[in-house]
C-alpha cells in the first residue's frame, strides 16, 4: 500500500493524523483513490490487520468515504459487514453499534439488496444485522427508498424472511416499524409479541399506539430530525480523534467478542431465549385477545384472567407462572402478588423475573426487600455512589449520548433499581461528571 496523504500513518497510536484528515476533506478528488486503496488493503489482509492495535488508518478512510457518499466503497463496506464476529469488532470497535448504520447508508448506491442479505443472514453478527436494518431508515430519510417499500419489506421479515430463533434483529424490527409509522404493520408486531418472537417491553406497544394516533407525515418528519438516522457528517469524521486508538482486542483484556456480554445480560434479565420457542400452544377456538391488546387497553383484570388460564394450563412452566404474578402487580393486587410470587421464589429462587416482580409489589405498598425471606437474595440498586460510578463507566464506553430510560434499563443487568427514570435523572444531575440534556 503506497500512501501520500496518510504517508507515515499506516500505523499510529498517540499521534492521530489530524492534518491528513483535514487535507483529505479539503481535497476530495485527490483523496478518494487513496482512501479506497486503504479500504481494499484492509480487506485483503483483514485476519491479521484486525488484530494489530496500531493499524487504525482504515477508520479515517471509512468515515471520510462515507462523508463523501462514495458509492465505490459500498461493496467493501458490505464485505466488512460479512466478516466473522471477532474480526469486525476488532476492526471497528464501538463503531459497529454506534455508526455502522450511518456508514452503510452513506455509501449505498441505491441498491438495497446487499443490505437485505445482511439483515436476513442469521450466520452474521446480530448487531451488524441490526445496524443494517436501521440503515434503511436513514435511506428513507434521504429519499433513497420509500415508506411503502419498507412496509412491504418489514412484512416479509415478520412473515418468514427472519429466522425463527431469537436475535437482536427481532427486538429492533418493531421499533423500526413504529419510527416509520406502524400503519399496515400493527398486526405483524402484535403477532410477533404473541408468538414470543419479541418481548412486550422491547416491542414497546405503547410507542406503536402513540404513533398510530399521529399522521404519517408527522411521524416521518420527526424521523428526519433524528440525528441518529442521518448520513455520516464532517463532525463524525473529526470526532474520530477523540476515541480511535482506544480499542483493544488483547485476550487478556476480556472477551474476544465484547458484545457477547449483552446477550448474557439479556438472558440474565429475561431468561434464555430458548424459553420462548413455541412452548405455549393456545387453542385456536379460545376467544381471548392477545396480551398486546390487554396492554394496549390497560385491561389488567382481563390480563390477569388470561394469564391465569395460561398458568393453569402450564403449571410447570416458570415463565407462565411468573407472568401471572406480574399481572397481579399490574392490576394493583399487591398482597395477592406478594403471596403468589413469594411461593414461586421458593420454587425458582434464582429466577430474576420472579425476584423483580416481587420487589415491584413490595415497594408499591411501602415495604422493602426485608419483608420476605429470600432463598437467593436479589441485588438491590440504590441511588448511591456505586450506581453513579456504574453509570459513568458505562457511558464512558459510548461515543453517543444515551437516554435516561436506556440507562435505567441497563441497570437491570446489575440488579433491581429501587428508583424510577425521573429519580435517576435527578440523581445524575447531582454529579458534575454527567450532562443531562433535553
């Protein structure tokens, strides 16, 4: 690889090539061939280069090409998306989950079939596939695809083009539907929830129903204003200097595949995804609304009865039993919930869902965790220094802001937060390490 603009920066560590980046941005036609050469060189020896911590020149190359909307790099970016998990995360680090959708959309030449193939390929990394899915919303914002195209394609994903087994793509699909206005997709979302493809809390049926009450134009205009769904900007290019070089793939630093922790956290919070694989077959003749409809109407009494029947039908399924206890909590039958869930805890002492719903009921009536005898005591998170430090350390690894609600959900991977979003926000404001906006 013979470089001119980035000569001497084939490998770098502390001295980011700021002047070379500025020159490349100011001299587009001269820079593009060299940037494409860097990208091609990277892919030709990706197995070795992805392990070299000082090989970082591909970062400015990729981001500048994306900023230039250079469609000649589209095939190379698709190849990067198709790399094995360990290679792509060592090669791109946090950019995989922060900016890859923006990069992919920025270089797309108008043909979205390669993006579709990434989304539908269950052998590829699920986070990369999720970024590919969200890249379609960016292309919608910039008029490359129409809403009608996406509605048709999302229906295909719901109805056979996505694998049956759980993946993060299932979690993201309902939200994407809501962000483009869920008209025409409501039934598909609700069926996915009812079939156990995606959890109710993740599908966010409340967002879906709020969006349905608005006009399509209003929803799409709002999406256009969302900076997360935009092409790579010059600011994104310059921001590389703040974090490139802080990526490590040494085995002693932890997992080779850093985002495997998220899957572990998910299963610790909600249970193994295998538990949701068509375990519960309901009679087609049973005239009961789906759980999604109960949540939509806030019909908690109906939900209790619906889940009671499920619990009776599947007495040995802990998830069915816990869901009845959760329904008692939602219906504000707190004492009944405590008695029921306390008994379940003795049978399934390490089930976090049972622990957390029991705590929900206890806190709702002014009691705390000392009111019951725990077989396995849950970890209760308080508004204290440990929580502040956890939030700070978590956010330090992210280049983009996170909502307080996202941060609150993240805390569930550590234990049970004995506070709500609003209380957490006020507590964060008391520490000058945090900046809360909006």
